[in-house]
C-alpha cells in the first residue's frame, strides 16, 4: 500500500503546515506514515540545506545549487525513501524534485532538460503518486514571511519568485493526473479537506479503508 505524496509551492504557501496536518491525520488512522522535508531529510541533507539557504557573502552558482540539492535528494531516496516504500508506508515529503525544476530551472534559468536529467539520476525514477501544489500570488506568499529572517531564496527579487510560480503551474498543466492544484489563500481547514479528499481516494484504490 506504499504511497508517495509531495507538497510544492512558493514561499509562504503553507506546505509545511499542510504536510504536517496530513501526517497527523494518517497517523491517527494507524496508517504507517513517514514525514520528510527536503533538503533536511537526512543529516547530510541538513548540512547542505543549511549552507545553501543561509550562507552569506558567497556567490553560489545556479549549477552548484542544482547539483547540491540533488546530492541531498539522492541520499534521501537511497537511504530513507526506498526502504520505507518497500515496507508499504505512506511517505509525505515537503518539497521534492519539482522544487528544483521550479527554482533552479524556471527561477534561475538553467536548461530544463539538464535539470530534469540530473533530477532523474538523483531520484532513480522515483516519482510521486500525488503532488499537491499550494498556489497563491507571490506578493501574498512573501507577505506571510515578513517579520522573519529571510534565507537566500526568500531574499530573491519578485521576478524570480514569479518565474518559480509560473514554472510550477506549467508543471501541473503538463501532468494533471499527478498534480492537485489548490488555491492556498483559502482557510487552512478548507485546504486540508481538499487534500484529504484526494488522498483518501488514493488510499481506497490501494484497498485501505479510511474515514
């Protein structure tokens, strides 16, 4: 009954909140579930993520970002995801390869075929059963982050974040079977219920009764 669900979206869209809500709901139903967050899903990934997000006075090339995020991803897939999926668990991941396509591909302007090829190597072909895109305007998403210390990506110009959002929407259009696009400006409870409706359908198709 293994199931792989990812959450995507721009800054401030509520990915972390909604992934935790879904994790708690599945756990209450005694569905074996693992919650992960990229790039922090392994000790190795945490070190990479901390450097990529918070390093100062360092000019990090876009290609370097692409390779390091995928190095972290390869470790997560090999060391955590594969074994847990083999055990029949549901894996929920806050960001995955689509983040790299959106941020380093569409946002940074790297060649999309190169980005996808490197993503494919790192993921070893592991693709989500469901990707939830929490969509909202760039201005509103960044406004939710005000008052907090901003990382390197949050500090980028509005045009960068707009390219990221447009990239996500293009990805969703290209594979509507996998993507669930939700207006993230709705109240949290409404967003959570929309997500649950789709997830419960997937679980039922695997023979797991949920309510």
